[in-house]
C-alpha cells in the first residue's frame, strides 16, 4: 500500500500506517499521531488507562477533528 496523501501530491511513498478514521494509507510524514484517552466505565473512581493509547490519522481527518 502507498501513502494516500503522497499520491494526491503526485508522489509515491510506502505507507507505514493507516488512518484510524478513513482508512487511508499514510507514510511517516503524513501520519498524525495523537494520544487517545481510553475511557472505561467499569466501577467508580479511576476511569482512564495510563499511558494513553495511540491514534493515527491522516492530514484531512486530523484537520477535521481540530
Ligand atoms: Zn505521505
Ligand atoms: Zn483519514
């Protein structure tokens, strides 16, 4: 699989990740890494895990979520 964002720029780079939102292949340059807080509803009190989970999105989805 090739990076989708690179292909739109007439470039070809191997994808090293996949956007969790749209499923587009992403090279390292185009992958946006953001921590995702994992919520859990079990019991009372502490409700988040640590460390945060990792979440990868493409440039388009990253912008759309801001
Ligand atoms: Zn790329
Ligand atoms: Zn995306």
